């Protein structure tokens, strides 16, 4: 069915005028999910639709009729990733059959904030199982519970991960916007690969309580939307200090409930933007798109410092993985133990055993090497873990992003977000061949990062990334918005069976 790509502001205008209602919107998006996602072209991005969506929509319409409009998200259909707890009739499983049937005892903090803002939690999105941290040869977008999510631009291409379903669903207009999570690349990659805007915020801006974890030193949820404005609206609605997540204490007086005030058409004028040239790789087609974007920013008044190489961007790969394995065991065990018997697994050891006992359905394509490695790690008091974490932070913060921005007096750094989506390969796993780095420095540092559509290669989207030091979301939103509005690169996907053969 044809459904306009309404922005959140347009949805509010429609509901205010009476042309739309929350119930009508829920019906329209649910119908689109049924036809586009399930019947064909089989994107398979939504793992579960909220069985109470229409009843909730009716209640939100009644509030509006009574004169109560909670926020810009009132009545707006939002999808969230299936590793985020919801206290309703939907499951929270991280795409794993080991957690099938898990009904959360309480909402995740960010879900509570979204409900408070009047957002309609319409369903949950598929993901790379366990947020892509189970096996070494994983297939992004595949989970044992949800199956395989495909890219709406070319159905034989990956939707990336681990927030695969959120990225594909937003691109395919199955919702107004969605929430993803990232440890390293899991918001940025599926956003850029599906041609949308995605933001990984500063660690601690958004609470992680009630989210199935990988690693507390890097995990964060974040908004995924078709426009920078919609991402800004969704981001603001989820902020707040949460006593269940101590990292959010740092966001006090640093967060905003409204990031739309930073949407500035002239936002790049006078901005000092550094090109992290040592991170951009050598792909001629990607570089052509990227360098054109740099010229656009110059035209918009930005002062471009090129190169502004990020030191040590490639010096922490092994220690990052080491930290993730340590924290995965500790954090997942804590989460599973909190389920109070709701589910068949209470520890990582239980998950490993379940996977092995059900390997035909759980591990038909790839194994669980990351879980096996994590299970062998000692506690977080171990010296090796503490040294690895300290090295990660030194190379990405003080001797990395901080040093580069201070040296060149920068407001932000830019790199290509990635390359075009790769072919889905269930036999060999993901075959990403981008010789660049875009996500790890900001992810490991815990710093904010936003990606915006930047162009196309053979009909497949690619993005450009802006990243900076902690708590500079407002600055990045300003830059991304100015760039987006000047370029308007994004095109709707056409659900082609395979890649277009012309640029």
C-alpha cells in the first residue's frame, strides 16, 4: 500500500486538524507492516506487533479530544528493538529462542519516557541475535526467533546490524521512527546502510536499564528516523536521569527534553569541521561521494580542516573485544538473574547450554564463539580487564578524539559512515569490505555520533558521519540538519529484488 512518509510534525498537524487520529495511524502502519514486511517483499523487520496498539491509540485520541497533548510524540507510532523491555503483552528476547516467552516485569526507562510523552509503542523490531555478539561469523539481521531481515533498497543485500529491523522498518516507512541500540556500530551501520538518520548518543545521555546488555562501558540506545528533526524529537523524549543506571547521573544539566531548538539551516556556517582522513579508506567511489559532501559543507560556510587525522584510531581493537567479553558475561548474567524465573535461562551458561541443545534451530548458520569466550572470563575486578578498559579510554578519548579536536580547535569530525550494503550470505556470514573506520573511536570513547544520508552507489545508500566529544549532541544535530536540508539526498527504497546495475 502507498503511505506518505509523514514526518512527526506532519503527523501532529494531521491529528490536530482532525484529518488523522492515533487509531487511524496505527491501523495504517499495521496494514503496511502486514503487506510490505510480511506478505511481500518480505523485509521481515518487525518481529512482533503490539496486540494492544489500537486500544492504546484510542486512549491517546481520547486524551487529545479532552485537550491533553503530551508532546510532539503524542499518538505517533514508534517501533523499538527487541532487546528493550516492555511491560505489556510483547516479548523481549534479543531475537533468541532462549528467551522466547519472556514478558518483562517493567518497562525499560526509555520506554517509560516514551509512553509518558504519548508515543504509541506499536511493536518490536528484529535484530542480529544477542545484538550481534554471539558468533564470530554472524549474519547481520538474522535471529533464531525472528529470521532474516532484508534491506529495502535491494532484498538480496544486508540491512546491517544489530539494529537491522529498526533501520529497515524506518526506511520502509513501517513507522514514524524507531529506537535502536549500539555497542559499536549497531545504530550507525544499519542507519547508513538503510539510508536513514541514526544517532548514537553520549554514553549516559539515555538510560540502559531494562535493555538486554552487551557491555555497560559502550552500550546505549538511540533514535533512528528518516529526518534529523524526527531523530531530534525522539532523542529528547528518551532523556532523563534514571536511578537504575548510574551513568545517567552525568547527564543531569547536560540533557535536553527538546533537541529541535538546535535545528538550524545555517548550522554549519563558521563551524570548524575536521576530516579524519586517516579513517576514510581508499574506495574511490566512496571517496568521491564523501569529498562532494565536504564541498557542500564548505559552500554552507564550514571551515574545513583536512586532514585532521585521529591518532590511535586503530590501536585498541584487541582490547575493545577483551572488554566486551568481560562485560558481556557480567552484564548479561545480571540481566538474566533479574528475570525472577520469567524465562528458561538465568545465566550465560544456561544460554550456551540451550543453544547447544537446540543447535539445529538456534545455530544453523553460525556458532556462539563470543559467548564461549565471555563465559571463561573472570570478574570485572580482574587486572587484565581494568588495564584493557583504561587503554581503550586513553586511545579513544585523551590520546584520540580529544587530542585531535583540541589540536585543530574543532567543533566536530567527519568520515564516511560506511559503504553500500553487502550481499546476504548465510553460508559465510557478513562480508563487509569497507577499508575504513567510522564507528569504533566514538563507540569506545562513549562519545556522540550521527549519520546522515550522503548519496548512493549503484542504488544503495551511503552516509556521512559527524562525531565529537561527550555531550555535544546539540552541535552534531545542528550540523547534520544543515547538511541534510541543503542536500536532501535521501530517496525512498524500491524493494528491488537485487542491486540496480547503474549508479
